[in-house]
C-alpha cells in the first residue's frame, strides 16, 4: 500500500470517519443503463466546513478534496472528499477490520 500512516494518524482518521464520513454503495450504473456490466461500487464520502480537517485527510490518503456549490444554512463553505478507488478503499477497510 502506498500509505505510511502512524498509529496516531490512523486513530485520528478512525475518529473522524466515525463521526463525519458516510459509507455506501453506488448502484447508479445498474439503474441508469439498460445493459450494465459494472458491479455496485463501494465509496466513502466525508464532508465538513473545516477545510484544514479535509485537507489533512486528503494529504494522508493522497486524495484531492473539493467544495460543492452548496453552503450551509449559516452560509459556510462545505468541503468534501470522495473515496471510490479500490486501493484506498481496501486500505481503509483493512484498517477498520484489524485496528478498530
């Protein structure tokens, strides 16, 4: 795996993901297309108004984050990070299974 995280970084990610992340399965290819051979795909998404927190997650997992056009009811900017690639998901689920 390309990640070299310390125990402290893993613990920080675990706590943040438990409180802020959404885990799901994307079924869109099967519902949008009559003939689809793509299987459902797992994903993890995390969104928050703390850009420093999202940037830290992005840096630790070698990802990029984005800011959707929506704002909170208090007009704060929301930052999101979507993880859908197999290598990163396997790493995250490996850590969850063995360390959490």
